[in-house]
């Protein structure tokens, strides 16, 4: 289960360590397949590229900050595919991220965890 460091993720600009293990739900961004997990801050998600997608290996952290969404990505996937996924995720609003969080929690509850 991914543990990630969200750079400058806290109010005072410090890095925040997130455990992101609720889910996953399957989603597609920029034409590539991702597994999306929600994080223990209750509002952020991590989209992890699936092994056979062009973006792999890569992940994006999508984190609402105030009225906007911060997007942070890391990995060595195909740069063009990564860019296309970035464009899709960059359209997200806090409400979109909240829907993803809810979807991961729904999946987790059906699995009895």
C-alpha cells in the first residue's frame, strides 16, 4: 500500500506523509489505466498507473487545498502519456476529488475491511 510524501502539503508548508490504502477504484486518465486509492487525510487521492499502461511506472497525488486542487506526479512513464493524464487530472475540482474518495470508501466497505 502506497505511503507517499506530499511536498508542502500542510498549512505551514511542511511535507506531509500520507498513507493511501483505501480502495482501489479503476479509472482512466489521458487514455491510461490507473488504480485510485484515497489517503488517510480523508481528502487526497493517489492515482497509480497500472503495470500495462503507457504511463507506468508513475503516480499522481491529487490533493484539494482550499478551493483548488494541487497535483503532484512522480515516475518514469512515457512522457507524452503522462502529460495527457496530467491534463485530465488538472481539470479536477475539490468536489471531483471528494467523489473519488467516496468511491474508494464504498469499494473498501463492500470488501468488509
